[in-house]
């Protein structure tokens, strides 16, 4: 690959990384709001309502689509680098928010301390649980993706996309809900309902992103002249 194509590939990688990190940080900022998603009508499990989800779940499918795309085109190492950068960005943003929460609001501030704390003063335990779950799920997603890629010799993109995402989403949902219940952020009565709701929603959305992955992979392979299963080896 010539230098011009190397630079173009690097710009695309940076753009994908920016989308990934933005989606991740935003999900941590908005997760305190919940919404009712009821595709099968009102349902309960062990007395807990099903399909009541945090809006923080909405950007998560984007992050898994992006890591699968980076894995396919740029390789496992570059995908792991983006995940690590996302963790750093998340903790850094939480630090800024905590500092902003400490600073007292001016008398004429349009947002007072109480409103700011309600919206942005996130529970450190909730953030930690979310980050631990995310870290485990993303690295598992990338590892499983490349396991199937090697096993199928670069064929059957749909197989590695869905197997890796489904597995990692189960790990992510179970880990974060379990830790939030253990630390008392959520009641145990909500445990099963949140697990089932989160997994069903994430799996459905993950299945829907497969055509998008095929489209983006096709466009990038055509742009850089890549064979099926071939990855870009960037020099920087």
C-alpha cells in the first residue's frame, strides 16, 4: 500500500475511533434516564417489568459495530487500541464532571447546583460497574471475532459478527446489572428483568447491524483493494 493510501486508511481509523469514543462517553452521561421499550406489550418477569431500559444502552450497539469493522479491516491490535482509548476517555470525562459538580454555581447561573448534580453527578459505583462490564465485553467481542475469522479463513462475515457481538452483549449486560445490584445501586428485584431486557434489545439491534457491517466492509475493501479477510497493516 502506498503512502497516500496509508494516510487515507489512518484518517478513516481515526474517524471510526472518534465515533466509538463519543458513543461510549455519551452512554455514560445519559444512562440515568430510563425508557419503556415494549415490542411485545407490557410484560413482567418475577414481578419486575421487562423492557424498561436505560437510554445509555442506545449508543452501545454502535460501539460494537465499530469494533467489528475495525477488527475486520485494521486487525485485532487496532481494535484493542480503540477500546483502551475509550476506557481512558470515559474515566477522564467522569473526572471533569466530578470537578464541575464541586464548583459552586453562580447566583445567576441558568443551571443551579441541584439540577446539575441530578443530571450529571453520576454514582462512582455505577460508572465503575459500567466500565468493568464494558471492558470485559469489548475485549471478549474482539477476541471471539478474530477466533471465528481465523477458523473460517476470512469467510462468513455474518458468523463472526453475530457470534462475537451476541456473546459479548450477554457478558456486558450480566456483569453491569450484577455489579449494580451487588453495590446496592439497583434492587435485586430488578435483576432478571434488566438482564433479559438488555440482552434481547442488544441482540436484536446487533442482528440488524449486520447489513451495515457488510456495506462498510465492502466499501473499504473496494477502496483499498483488499481481498476477503485481508487487513490493512498501517505503518503508523
